[in-house]
């Protein structure tokens, strides 16, 4: 089974292909970081009953 991701990055007309690819990488990296933080917090909550990071 193959999954296709369609991420639309708003951009200006003068952006190069490299600019758009950079924006896509930054979006992906930011999303991955957010998911990692969420699951680390969930793991801590399950192990200790509380979360040390309060935002």
C-alpha cells in the first residue's frame, strides 16, 4: 500500500523551486517535532502521573 502526502505550501510567484522545497522541509520538520513533543509528554504522564512541561 502506498500513501501519498499532499502538502500545499503557500508561496509567492517569485519563489524558486529551491525556496518551495525549503518551505516543505521546514513544515515537515516542524510537524515531526510537534508530534515528538506530544508523545514524550504522554509517555511522561503515563510513567509519572504528571507532565513537567507546562507550556
